[in-house]
């Protein structure tokens, strides 16, 4: 049976590989047919984390099924399915900022891969992509991606050329979408310069909604699977990003702080929970480690694994106050204008 997503079996005659980098669908095949006892499940923030390196450093057998832009709601379908069908020792999970807005993406084209009804998995092959799957398989156009990190993006030169500093951002191919991002950050810096801030009106309600989102789509699994260790990590975005929250978008920063405290408080109840953060580290100030205001170099993924192994950069009830105080000071005092001015000069010179 032709099964390009390997939902029902591994390849019979060819090497193991994956036709689909879209982990929202491909993860089902990995969970169903591959041997592992630990999972890396995040967004593009964890996509470059080597499952082999994680296995070596954390003494487990990891797979990485991180999905670009995946919110907690859609990850919950896949993580719950894996926890139910495998004996999972460890889960590494990125605490991306989706709790700010309680994002819930449309899962209608793949959710059925993660229910208990085996027969409906065939429906994926009657989707719009079905004939492309057939074509790729029969015409040997299948692309293979290592199980080490099948959704990695660091090897794409469109991404890798941007690391090393702002000058490399400017040398790269910056389409209108990227230019619009530059303009948005310039706009925020101008608002900061004019001492404008987004109001904190209804902040208590916003924090309440963020906590409920965390409860429903993450903490329920942590509570149910008490023999599984959950390693939750706040991705280290650039300092510029956190400073934009602190100095202008106050609600974002207050919600973020509240969620850090909330999850740390939960770690007192749930002994299988560890939380890691890096906002008190200097490397967030170094643009050379980033290709944009969010995505960091692969070396940072290795740094995080070292943290998990050595229990450094862990946030717990004993240090959370100092962690937040230090992080907030850095965000408040970071000079956003230096980068914004360079962005503006670049755009003016390259109209």
C-alpha cells in the first residue's frame, strides 16, 4: 500500500525518510511507527534542536516533531495522542507567546490523524495534496529529511545567510514582507521615543484568559502524565522584542510575567515539571545570533540542551523573583533606537 506519510507502516523497500515537512500531518506517521521514548514538540524555535544530541545529553531516545507556528491548541492534539500511545519519559515543549492571544488554529485538515479511529486516517490521502504525494513517490521526487530534525530550517541558505549581524540581514533578499516587519519595529521605536504605551486596561481579565489557555492545552497533560517529565522552555527571543513589550506593549509584558510566575507556581504542585528561561542572559542582546527578531542560531538550541542537562537557567520558586526583576530591568533599559535607526537607514537607502 502506498503510504507516503508512513501513517500505517514504514517504507517497505526504500530508506526511511519523510516526504512532508509539515509535521502537523507527518507527526502521526512518526508516532505510529517509530521507536522513541521522548519528544521535542515546539515551533520553529525548537525545529533545529537535534533529537540525536538531546538523546545523548538527556540519556533518552528523542524524536523532534516541532511544527512551525504551532499554537498550544493544535500541539495538544498531537502531544495527547503521543502520550496516550507511547510510554513517554520526557517532553521538551516551547512556551511560545501564543498565550498572549490564546491562539487556536484551524485543525480541520488533519485532526482526525490523532483520534482513536484508525480507518479515517485514509482521508488525508483524499486531500488536495494526494496526487502530489503519488507523483513524488512514483517519479522519485521524494525529498528525504533526517529523523534527527525533519523540520529543520537552518540548512536553508535563505535563513543561514542572515546570521552574523544586522549587516547580513541587509545583504539578504528582503522581500516586502520582511520590509514590513522592519517598518513595524521602526514604528514601535518611534512610539517609545514619544513615550506612548498601550493601556493596561482589563489586564487582569487578559491574564486570566492566558492562564486558562495554559491550563486547558498544556497543564492538563502535565497533571495526567505524572511519570513523564515536562521540560518547558521560554524561547529566547531578541532583547529588542522583550523591550518592545516592556517599553510600549505593556499588556504583553505583564501577561508574560504573570505566565512565568503561574507556571513556576504549578511546578510546586507538579513535580514532573521544569521551566527554563534565558531573559537574564547577555546573548539576547547580540543580534549576530539571530536571523530576525525571534529566530536564533542553531548553537542556541544546543545551549538549551546543555541547560536541561545541567539544570542551569532553570526558573523555580526560589529564583523566579530575581529572574523576573533582572529580565525586566534589561528590557526596560535596552536601547531600541540603535537598531531601529539602522533599519530606517537601510529602508531609506533601498527604496
